[in-house]
């Protein structure tokens, strides 16, 4: 397990599917499996951005707030000004990049801890969203088809998947390739493993960190598009438990909170585990509070495993 961190979440996912399938026959119903994949599409996309930041030994508590801000700007400005949908999406991308740049600036230039920075910007971005939208929801019927396109479905093996799920998987393949096959990816791991050693090796640490936050912002903007299709609406209250679930997916997936170790494929397994647990416990009739309790237990177990792996490696 310490050599292959993704092994443990894969085992947990398989066991969870078996157990919940035995507890409730509806769990393996194609309609329910489709629901799980749609839920995972949003959390899984946000978890990619979270993975990049955690790989650098940081953490981002504002991912959900950035996604919602980009989503609301995209949806509201499109229907208010009649702007073409593609321009609205590009504007949402700019919002995500600007939010990432702001976080990155505070971390790299002011040398503030990422936890404190993103705790602060979480509230800033949520407030900006509410100020901009006045708390109003934009419904799917009011938006151009392109904005809700990520919610269109296609059938594979009797299970309906949305375009948003496909978009998420494309992001996973792209980021996995970049991390494993480019110098930028190697620099991300090096900075997360030991910033000082990376600096002495000639890596421009601040530039790498800023690029990670910018990449995360762009991914969150794509997550905003997926969320619009997922809910067929744009709501300023959509973030909910996305911050917690994205961190949970990354940690369960074997990425070390201390940076320098982990893979996005492990994160995908972690996101699937979160989706399976929430859905399976809901079908079992447990209150949503107990679902949150179970996710909290998963986090503690995952961090404990991470600590054990670090000791074994030493």
C-alpha cells in the first residue's frame, strides 16, 4: 500500500459497492448509477484543482466558492446582456483565472499560508457572488443551450452518462498526462516535496505555485459549466459541501496533505468513494447528518493511512 497509494482507495471503493449493493437492490440500478456519476462529475472536477494545490503542500478552501462565482457570472451576464454563450463561458473562465491569480498572489508574494488565504477568499468570493446576484437563481430554461449542454445524456450499457462526466474524464486524462510527462508536472511534485530543495535545484518555486493556482482556477471554471448542466440551473447556494467533499476525495485518493505525493487517478477513486458512500447511506435511510459523519470518518482514516505511509517511507 505504501508503494501504490491508489491501491487502498480502489479496495475501499470495490468493498463499498459490494456492501451497498447487498444492502439495497436499488443501489446497482442503472438509474441510480447514473445519478452517482452525475454527482461525482462536479466533485471530481473540483477535486482535480484541489489535487494540484495539495500536491504543492497547500490546500484550497475556496474551490466551491470560486466555482459558484464563475457559474453565476457566466449565467447571469449571458441572460442579462444577450451575450453569446461562448463569450459567457470565456468570461467565467476569466473569473476562475482571476480568483486563482488572487489566491496565488497572496500565497507567493505575501507569503501567507494557503489555509488562511483560502479561508479568507472563501468568504470574499461568496460575498461577491451574493452581491452580484442578489441571491437570485438563474434557471436552465432562461439560458442558451450551450450553457446546459454539459447536462445532455448518452447511454452506455444501460447507464445514462452526462456530457459533464465525459468532460471530467477528459480533464483527468489531460492533467494526469501533464503531471507525468512534462517538466511542469515534475516541478509541481518537487515543490510539494521540499520547496527549499526545489529552489536550490533551480526551480522557480513562486512561478510554479502561481501557475498551479491559475490552473486550478481554470479547472474550477470548467466545473462551473458542468454544475450548470448537472442542476439545469445556476444557483448562488450551490457550493454546499463541495469544499469538504473535494478535500475528502483528494485525501482518500492517496494524495499526501504534506505535498509531493499523489495522483489524480487516486483522486478520481476518492471522488467515487464519496459519491458511493453518500448515495448508499441515503438509500439505507440514514439521515444526511450521518452521511456527513461517515465522510468525516473517511477523512480521519485516510489521513491516518497517509501518516503511516510517510513513516514506512522513512
